[in-house]
């Protein structure tokens, strides 16, 4: 009998012989509507912007939405001068909210946040980014984790609507990140590599509680253009996402970092894209590179079967492979760029 090996040493190579379509670049110009030029890696803070522009040109990327804009002067100091001034039409900058001030400012916080948002938009911010620390890290004045649908924060979402900018919002990670870290957890490898991504309840709110409060938020603020990051923060349940899209015309989703989830349910995913071509945005949420853009294009454009959705083997997010969706060109045009242009008010 062969000796046992650790799971981390198990790297099976598929024996399937399947078609491999070589994709050099997306067939239609794209807008990467969900990326970070700092948080997902500081590569492009250490290399010339001209090199990034070369990558974008070769990858057929018209523009990148940089969600790493902070607020106030940080927008200029950290990103504006480096990227926006180098190529104004190629980089779109979002701002954020100083949620850590909520606990200390109490009743004064919404007015403060609204004022800062207005200042940042005047300075050139074209959208608002809400990351998962909202609800999973920051506390409200009572010392509890901020509730995603906290009615006291309504002025912020209404101001976003008044300013006619979108809010890309990430409220919850994959469902497995909230489950016990045992032998049944399908993302065991990833969570052992990054234990800080595990959000067991208690002390954190349960996943279902967060996602239902998210639904409440979107429904309550029907004038606000919400872009649910990572397939609405619930790529494992396209039925749930579809129901919210049906109920709320102001709700949209991006596909960033979720082709691993979409590609293992290719029949449902393809139907999802064909039903909601006007509500889905392209984005990768990975260090901008030819390899990532080519991989996403292969997933969206080809009917290739059972291929790795990641750049490492085994793939980081889970031990499965994916299937391409072979979307028609009219759908690709909307997903790749037209939806982003409409929602972000680009020319």
C-alpha cells in the first residue's frame, strides 16, 4: 500500500482530454469594474504606470476601476497623482467611508460621512466602495457589529443616490467562510492558509443574517445604484441573487473573484448571464495581468470544459475545475463594458 500523504501534497492531474482554446485577449474591449491597485498586492505601486498601461492595451482593457480610494486628501496622495494623472481616461477612482468613526461619533456620524462623500465626489471620485469590514469588523455606538441595514445610516445611501454614483458593496465572503472549519468545509485549504478569513458565529453574525440585511438595504433604498460585489456576495446561490435582481431594478452584480463558483454550475450560470445581461459587470479583483484577463475571457467566451479557474494548481478557492459559458457577443458587450459605462456615468 502506498503511504498516506497530507492534503496539501495532493495535486491531482486530470486525465481528461478536452479542448483548450487559446485566448490572447478578450474579443471585446473591457472595463475592469472591480479591482484594487493596492489591496490585492502592491505590484503596480512599485512598477511604472506605463507598464500597467501596456498590459491594459495588450489585454484589451479600456479602463480599471480602482476601489482603493480612501477619503479626503488620501484620494489624491495615495492614488490620484500616480494613476489618474498619468492616464485620466484609463483609471476610475472610488472613495470609501470611515466606518471606524461611527462608534466614537454616534449621532453625528451620518452627517459627517455625507459631507466627506460630497467632498470626495467634488474631488473626482466616481463611486463609493463598501468593503466587508462594514458589518464584520467595525462597531456601532452600542459596541455591536454594524448591521448592514442599520436605518441610522440611511442618509449615506440616499446621498449616493442624490450624487448619481454607484456603490460597489461587499458585505459577506463565501458561505464556507462562515461554517465550521472541519472536514466538511469545501474551502478548508484556503482557510487554513488564511485563518483571518474565517468568520464563525459567534462572535460574527451568521451569513444568512448578513445577506438578508443586505437585501433589506437594497430594497429600502430603491434610488441607489447598488453593485453587489462577487455576484451579489452569494455566488453559491444564483436563485437568491436572481430573486433580488427581479425585485430590485437598482441592484446589479459584478463577477470578480467568482468564476470558480460560477464555472462549477455552468448551466445555471449561463442562464443567469442570458437572463440578466444588463445587470452584470466584469471585474477580476486580482493584480491586473495578462494571465488573469485571458483566464476570465476563456471562461466567458469559450465552451472549454473542466479547466483550472486559478493560476495555481490546485486552485486556491476549492478543489474543483470549471467550464466555460460561451456567451454570445451581444451579452459580452454589455458585461465587458456597456453596463459599467452606464452605471458609472462614463462617456
